[in-house]
């Protein structure tokens, strides 16, 4: 599959309901995506990221159970995607579709064939105050992984809801105390044909030149 850069960047979607839960994902494809991810920028060129690739069915099920528990609490809190922008009918309809797909993933996270957890070493602990410098050394690489996966016919979804049970998952996977998790990327082939650009706010609504 060959995708032009602009198409790749505008059609890499969070895939939830369209993840193929029955088709195995070759580990060599996941490794290719991670090799590309390692070319992302990282503060001071420290490269303190780590990537946990989970394929064991029992481990996936346990992570899926934690994720499902966290998702249900989030959904019942009233702050999930489906409850937003109720005063805008067009946008509310989109939010409902997002919510439906999120519910599906919450119920099936443990069935996704590959779960990739992006982590980063924190040394003596998380820095106080603004942590943008720390997470900015991990999250661009995670996005590069998603782009590389899309280019290879794989779907992914960006989620952090598992972090409500970060310590439990760290113990489950043997992650050291000085390594923190930043993102969970379920990975599978996707069903259907392809993806188009998502509807976004007009640039003019969010662009500020020189001043707010």
C-alpha cells in the first residue's frame, strides 16, 4: 500500500469498531511500525522510551478487564464523548458515533490481537509542574507508530483510560517503577475499505496570529 503523505496524515483515524479481532497481526509488521516510531524527536535525544507489545491472550484479557472497568467509570461520569456538544445537532451526531465506537472498544479491548503500551523512563519520578517536556519525548513516537500502522493496513486507537490502573498493569507486565506508561495503542487489521478525513472545526476558529 502506498499512501501520499497528506492522505496519510488526514486519514489516520482512531479505529475502534472496525478493528478485526479475528485476524492475527504479524509481529514483523508491528516491529516495522516501531522502528519508524523510534525516528520521532525526543528531548535531548535521550530516547528513554520503551514499548511493551502484548500478544499473550491471558495478558490481553487482564488488560482488557482493567480498561473496561476504567471505561465504564468514565462513561458513567457524564464526561464521555457522547455527552458533549449537545447544543450543536450536527456535531452531537458525530459525538454519538464516537461514543458508540468507544463503548465497543471498552467491551473488546482484551480481544484485540496486539496491544502496544508506550512508556518512558522518569528517573527519580515525574517532574513537578509542567510535564510537556517529558511526554513530548514519547507521544510523537506513538503518533508515528499509528501513521506507520495505517500505511500498512493496520488500525489503531489512541487511548489512556488504562492509566487508572497503571500500577496494576505495571505489576502484571513487570514494568519497573521508574518507567511510566503514557498511551495504549490497540492494533489490528481494520475491516472495510479505507478512511477519509474527519470533520474538524474550521482553521479560522482556532488560529491566532501574533496574539489571542
